[in-house]
């Protein structure tokens, strides 16, 4: 029987969800009914994480209680730092982050339970600890001391504090908060899907999140923000952007990192917000090179794609690269920062998956040889 094959699972709906909705035609993203533009403008990352986990925004008392639950979890067990110290300095930080999640599972005597209470307990722990171990890894591989978290600070402020060793300015904290809000959740993207598929075997939360981190690392997913900055650094000037884009597109399967999206075909609303943030930072800091190169890249991509009858627009990773650069964050930490935020969305998906589970088991259509005759090894 002829089977329909959905390559890349395009258009396949694996379940219903109440976490978020992407409208690719209108360029709209909502988290539990709230427009991302309003959340980025007005909400903190903690409010958004609460929203993703508890269906609605918290009131003041609920937010304070949420922070009080998170604060004791900021501290990461020492064996995680020992593992980081044992890694070569050139280790891709996403290997370190993935290993940290896996190790936290090994260190947790209650790791196995997938009942609601245990999943929430581990979710709080991971949400708090992603910021701590990500910042710690950046310092350890640079030969610096680990900075202990400040339980009074928000996730955004704590992350910058633990990375740099000094309290961040309110403006830097706000930019970090906006970036974390925008990266928190995005439906059935590759890493959330992998996390859900892994959880669907009823394995533990740490295993599912380890798998999600592994998927995020790839250059077609969260790894693209590192690719964007690598490209901008390689290009070096606004004048050289045109040639770079044209040459890249001329190569077989040539991809310009930070452009294109499976679902958004008109505009990625997160890219629009980050573009504004990048513009603002460029004006404030006087370091406008990265933003100007990004604008030029967007212009040349529009022109080149129009020639091919396509629309391939900037995605979330495109302007986040120059935003992080202007915040002074190390390039190879861009994807880990994505993970510091996305752990909130991954956990929301695991809550949904464990609460109404069916194992994920798609099919492949066999297209290989049939009826072969086995020959003993001496005769092959
Ligand atoms: C995100 C991405 C993986 C989506 O993949 P997808 O839904 O499978 O879309 P496709 O790869 O089929 O792309 C559709 C068309 O647009 C083109 N296209 C898409 N993204 C492109 C890019 N970044 N550069 C150049 N061309 C691109 C493809 O060549 C393809 O053309 P074709 O139909 O003639 O083959 C893809 O756009 C990409 O590789 N982007 C770069 C990596 C990136 O920024 N990832 C972060 C995503 S948030």
C-alpha cells in the first residue's frame, strides 16, 4: 500500500497542547493565550516560566512563592563542577551542559518517578540550575573561580552575575530577561519534540531533558545563533556581507544561518523584537557594527531569495547573536543561553506528556532490497 511520507515530520500533529500556539501566516506566537510581544515588553522570565507551568500569570504572592521555591535550587552539586574541570578547555559548552543534566540525574536518588509531584520537583531544580551550571562552565573553562548564586536575584540577573562576577546593571538584566522570555517556548520544535518522545517511554525527566539538550545543540536548531556570529565575524564588514550571502547561496545546500523557519513564512515575531533590542543596544553602546552587518544581511537575503521566488526571513537566532555580542557574552555560550531559557518550555511539555502519555512510535517506509539469499562469510 502506498504510504504518505512526511519528511521532517512536516505538518504532522502529534497531540494537542495548551502551552503555546504559532500562527505562521500572521507571524504570531502566543504562550497560553498571551501574545509574545506583550510578554517580552512587560513580563520577567520567572513570570513566563510560571505561566508555562501553571496555565496563567502569577499574582504577586504566587510569584514570590515561586521565587522562594527556586532560590534554594540555584546551588549546583560539586560533582558537576568537577566534571567540568575534567573536560578539555575546547569542549563545546553544549557537551558540558548535556553532561551536567545527565550527571544531575545520576546524583538524584529520586530521579525515576514521573508522577506530577516529582516531575515538578525536578523541573524547579533544573530551571534554577541551568543558569548556575552554564555560567559556571563558562568560568571554569576560562580558569576562573565559580561564583555562587545570589538567592535574592532573578534568573536573568543571577546568570549575568555568576558569569561576570559583578552585579549586572538593570538595563543588562532587562535585555537578558527579554531574551529569556523570547526563547522560553516554541511548540513542537525539534528539541521539545525529542524531549516529549523520550518522556513518552516513561523514562525519567533528566533523560528526557538530556535528549532535548542534545537536539538543541545542532546548527539547524539552537546552534544557529553561534553560526550567525561566526559568519558575522568571518565577514568582518558591512561591505563584505553581499559577497558572503551570494557565495553561500551559490553552494549546494548553502544555508545562511539565522534565516528560515519551518512554520513562520512571513515573519518570526521574536526576530522583530530582538531586532529592536539590537538597534537600541547598538545606539547605546556605540558598537553598531554587528547590527549594521545584520541589517545588510537581511537586505541581501531578501533580494537573493526574491530572485528565487522564496521568502526566507530572519528567525529568533539571527538578532539574538548581535544582542548577546553587545552584552559582552562569549560566542560559544549563545546556544547554552538558549537552553537556560528553553528548560522552562521543555518542562511544560514534559508535564503535558507525562500527564496524558502514549508512547511515540512512528513508522519508516522500507525502501531496501528484498528476498536476498544468505551466503556464509567465506563465500562473500
Ligand atoms: C530552520 C530550517 C532548518 C527550516 O528548515 P525546513 O523547514 O526544512 O525548510 P527547508 O530547509 O525545506 O527550506 C525551504 C526552502 O528555503 C530555503 N532556505 C531555508 N532556510 C534557508 C537559509 N537559512 N539559507 C538559505 N536558504 C534557505 C531552502 O533552500 C529551501 O529551498 P528549496 O525549497 O528550493 O529546497 C532552515 O530554514 C535552515 O536551515 N535555517 C538555517 C538554520 C537556522 O537558522 N536555524 C534556526 C531555526 S530557529
